[in-house]
């Protein structure tokens, strides 16, 4: 079963060809980061225009790379939320057009289910699986009890972890997106700052990163006022160490309560080296830990094709009225 998949929820235009939900035949990713950097974040209008310019080129390239034609496809899949509405609409329009023109079933995919199923492209999921989703807009602990069956165990109450990385990075003078540079600095500096880890005092599985983010920003402001220069690499080191500790601790609590066959770490922040090391050390001997390769951690259409296969098997198709749902909540996954 070969599925053509589209992802255009944010600032990556991606088109992939995925076989049986496990094998990537092509995964074309056109990133727009350069166009957004001078604004310090993603500008929705700019993002939409890029998607329009890139999507046909990416589609042609994906089919060519995979060496398949429309007649070889079983379905067309597309992210319909969450994300930027204008951006989502471009992917939807492309997918719907192909679905209609080539008489192929259409599959709407939740972007976050896609992030989790990126793991399926590394190794088939084993159920029940525990997923730690750490991305630009989300921080969640999710139990996957069966294929496509999700239960949210912990959620973010304010800032997502990637957002915290980006905001702290901005204060440190790092270009958007800042996660990767903070990660590098964190291996060059020393852990000399103490920031609050309030969430660890509450014994639940929810996350909050606004406290630690504000503490870092206050520390920097205060130093500025008294004319003191702080070692930015030390701040990055201390910040990352605390964030990794919060993520690792809450994951441990989740695994204690919900015995799992696999632990999946998904989303853009799963690229973080400190997090990878900590999670691997902590849980590697206890269960199978899957970190998708970097290319599959960030936004990409292969992960959308991976999850679409689950919906294909359940014959969960959409019709051409499928619309963008910018605030498609992770909670919706539970109702599907
Ligand atoms: P969502 O998936 O929640 O809709 P998104 O798609 O914008 O949000 P992703 O593309 O999955 O998010 O991830 C982007 C985030 O990952 C950015 O915040 C970026 O700073 C962060 N990131 C990337 N690499 C690293 C790293 N090595 N360490 C920490 N954070 C990182
Ligand atoms: Mg992105
Ligand atoms: Fe994402």
C-alpha cells in the first residue's frame, strides 16, 4: 500500500511517498526558515506564500524520487491540523485535488499523531507504547494502547518546550529556531545557574515551562541592569539541564503508572542531545526506546504517511469537505 502524503502545517513544505506505513520511498522537505529568521518567528502570510510556491515542485520530486506514478498510489494523506490555517489549506488543496483527479481515497491526519508515528518508520510500534511528544507547540505524554488509539496522560499548561527553547534563545541573541544552538552551547558551558523546577513538586504528568523561561529571562534582565555580563553558554547549559530533568522525571512517573513496551520520543525537540542521552541512560535497559532520526523529528510528510496507513487499514477516509482545523487539539485524537 503506497500513500502520497502532504505536510504544510507550519514552515516546512513536505511531500512523501510511504509504503505500508513503514518504508519511506521519498521524503522531500523544503524548509522556509531563512525567510522567517529576520522576523524572529514564523510569519503566517509568508509561510502560506512559500507553500504555494513549493508544493507542486515537492510533489513532482517526491514521485520522481520514489519512482512511482499516480496509478501506483492507494491513497492521499494530508495534515489538516493543528497549525497555521493558511499553510494547512495549501497542503489540503493539493491533496484534495489529487484525490479528486485520480480517484484516490483521502486521509486527514492529525499532525501530532504523525509526530508519534515517525517512530514506526524506525521500528514497528509495539503496544502499549508511551510517547513523549516534545515540539514547538506541544509537550505531551501520550499512551498509545493500540494502533491509532491515544490517551493523553500529561499536557502542557503554558509554554511548550520548543517554545521555551526558542524564547530563551531569543534572549540569548540566537536566531529562530534556537533549540539546536542552545543544545550545542549546553555541551560547551557549565551548569552554574539554579532555575526553579516547580513542576516537579506537583505529582502529576502535566508540564509547565513558563516558570523556568521567566527565571532565565529575569536573570538576564537583572544582569543587564547592573551592567554585568553573564556567560551565555552557562545559562544555556543550566536551562537545558533543568528542562531535560523535568522531561525525564515526568516520563519516569508515566512509565511507572503505565507499563509500556516501547518509549517513543517525538517532535522537533527530540533532536536534543541532552534529552537523548538522559532518556537513553534512564530507560534504555528497561524498555525499547525509539528516537526517530533527526530528519523525521522535525516536520515532515513521511510521518504523516506513516500514520495515514493506520487510518487506511481502518478505512477511515475523509471526503472533499475535509477542512483545515488550526486548533485541532491533541484531545481530538482520543475521540477518533
Ligand atoms: P507542533 O509540532 O507542536 O505543531 P512545530 O511543528 O512547529 O510544532 P517541530 O517542527 O516539531 O514543531 O519542532 C520545532 C521545535 O524544535 C523548535 O522549537 C526548535 O527550537 C526545536 N528544536 C529543534 N532542534 C532542537 C534541539 N536540538 N534541541 C532543542 N530543541 C530543538
Ligand atoms: Mg517546524
Ligand atoms: Fe511539528
